[in-house]
């Protein structure tokens, strides 16, 4: 509890220490870290690796951006932006339900399907110009009402990260979190105890999609632009790298990986030609 209080206090005071530019950069990294949390839940806790998490990040970003353009300054945004994140979670749950219907399909088969769906989403976003803006992306997205400064956007991202981390920590301690850990160690034994492992994996994938959706839904107003690259391979690969480097089996591992590697990238990509 004491460590959590220190961490929250550090998040609150950080913008005053690093300035507006780094507050903006860190706010963006926090949104990626929320999506990485979901990957850690699937890969590190439940034992299966999604390779297309960018799909759910990008889906929520587009839905949020379209809502902000259509309902700028409207109170409806308080409902529509969370719904964008929930839509990504629902999509992930439905995909997981369909894929996991075949017993034992949580290995490379599942990973390849999620990767293929991410690539398909990239092509769809790239070519559906009337809705997504095509290759140039969805432009002119306004910020959240009353929260247009970089510092305000930082605090929104920080609060979302703290709440998302708290949710995942609670799920890890809950009975379903124990069952996810058991799945990763010996799925056949969990089946023998009478649990529906396919549904357990679909729920885990749905929660991870919702976490990616939270990051994406807040990405649109923070950046003011949503491009097809969010749905594609590069972001999905980055999420896997961040979770692996930070420690996929630890709660804060994916968060630390996303923030540390992202910060190093921002600071060093102009100094090293092949960063």
C-alpha cells in the first residue's frame, strides 16, 4: 500500500519535474502501457500469446475519434468514449470464443489468427477512406472537453493507467485469475476439474482487448489523429517486445517495459542511426 501511494504521488508530480514535452510523451506511453497490460494478462498469466493487439487499440481509437468529431463538446462523449473501449473488449471476446471452440487452439494457431486479423484491419482502415480517412488517417479530432493542454492529457492517461493496473491486480487475485494461472501451467488438469477452459481463455482475451481499447479510446483525443498503422503489425509487435522485456509474468512488467523502452526510444532515436 505504501509503495502504491509513493508511485501515485510520483505520477502526480512528474509533469512539474519534466516539463510539458515529456508530460506529453509520457502520457502517450501510459496509453501504450495499458494495452501492454492486457498482453501481459494473456501471455504472462493465462499462457497464450496474441499477436494482434494493435487491432483492438486501433478499433477503439477510430471509434473514439469518430465520436469526438461528431459530438464535440457534447455530454454524450462521457458515454461514447468508454463504449469505444468496451467495443474492443467485446470484439476480442467474440474472436476468442470462435477461435477457442476447437480444443487446444491457444498456441501458434491462435497467435497467427490474431496477427492475420490485425493485418486485415490495417488494410481495411487503409482503404475505407470515407470513414477512416485512408492512408492519411482520421484528422481533426478534438481533445476531450476542457482537457486540451498537454498536462491535462497526461493526467487523464495517468489516471487511466492507475485504474487499469488496479483492475488487473484485482483480477489476478480473484478466483478467475487463479484459474488463468492454472491454465498456463496445465490446461488439461483444469478441464478435469470441470472448468470450461475455452470460455476462461475467451474472457481473458476479452479483458485484454478492453484494456487495449482503453488506451486507443484515449489516444484519439490526445493525438488528434488516428492512422491505419495503429491497427497493423508494428504496434502489435511493440506490445509483445515491451511485455517481454519488462517481464510478462509480473503485473507491472509490461508497464515498465512500455514506459522505459518508449522513453529511451524518444531520447535516443536521434542519436543512434539504427536505434
